[in-house]
């Protein structure tokens, strides 16, 4: 995929007063970085790009919880619409995983997979990992390494967001929605200590939000 095949957001351009924010988060976010409508429009196009990449094969979607659930739900909604509205149809299977980096075994470069079905069913299948955000890329690189042992036919990664910095491993997902500034962002299922998942827009957290929801 060409490097520029995603939208680069360079600053927090939207003032809160132009959008509806739930009262409980009014003081807890600084600005809107991605309005919900824009997120949906971009995901619709990502679904088309993914649909075009596969022929009438089946696809196993691995949704990375918790942050990826909203993106995964909307992405599969649009892929299913393409299945109904075009001559081609890709049968979707879905599984949900939580991943945790091994604490005492960094050198293995693997992740601990929590929940989900037994992944041996991935053997010889096309797999699409659906993740909310890739920051340094370490989690995804480890997950990809861990999945290798299940011998899938192919593995692609769709991430709604990547961060704009050079601190990472250099890993780039196959499908990317937006590149966002290097700030802590919340909303659209991305959380801060489990809060903000119920916010539709993707926003920059405010200092008072960090204080209010710190543990
Ligand atoms: P990585 O291993 O790529 O550095 O980290 C990826 C994970 O870090 C994501 O799945 C997400 O859980 C978390 N993360 C990184 N940046 C942010 C952010 O700005 N906001 C939120 N809510 N989570 C983030």
C-alpha cells in the first residue's frame, strides 16, 4: 500500500463549540480531532479497499478489544453492505481478542492472547486484524509474530489510527484510516482508564479530563 493512502491530521482543528459533546465530557476534552461523520466516511472507503483486495474468499476478522470494537463493528457493517450490493461476496467470520505483552519475556517478542476461540481455526485462512490505534507498533508486531504459529494463509492489519512520531518500530498497517498528532486521544471506543468509550467523536483529552479520570 502506498504510504500516503491515509488522511494526515496535523492539528486539532475543531473547536468543541461546533459539536455536540456529552455534558459529562465537556470539560474533559480539549478539542475534536476527528468528528464522527468523518470517521464513518473514511471507514466506508476502507471497507471498499479491503473488499477489492479479496476475491470470493472467506475472511476471518480478529477484532482487538476493547478499543477496536467500534471500528470493527462499523467496518464489518460496510463490508457486509458491499457483499449485498456488488457481484462479489466475502464471507466473514469474526473473533474477539484481548492482547497483553508478556511482562517477563520481552525477548520472545510475543503477546499473551486473552479470550477468543482457539485460534487453530486460522490455519490456511485469510485473516484481517482490526485495531483502533497503532502507536509504537510493538503490540502489533508481537501479535503478528504470535499468529504466525497458527499458519494462516495471509494476515492483513486494518488500523483506524496511527500516530505521527518517529519513536516506533517503523511498522505500518496494511490499511490505515488517519494519521493523528502525537497526543493522547479518546472517544469512538478509545479510552482513558475505561472512560470516554461512550464519546462519538475522537478528541484530544484535556488536562482536567486526565485529572478527573486518573486512578
Ligand atoms: P503500541 O504497542 O503500538 O505502542 O500501542 C498500541 C496500543 O496503545 C493501542 O492498542 C492502545 O490501546 C494504546 N494507545 C496508544 N496511543 C493511544 C492514545 O492516544 N489513546 C488511547 N486511548 N490509547 C492509545
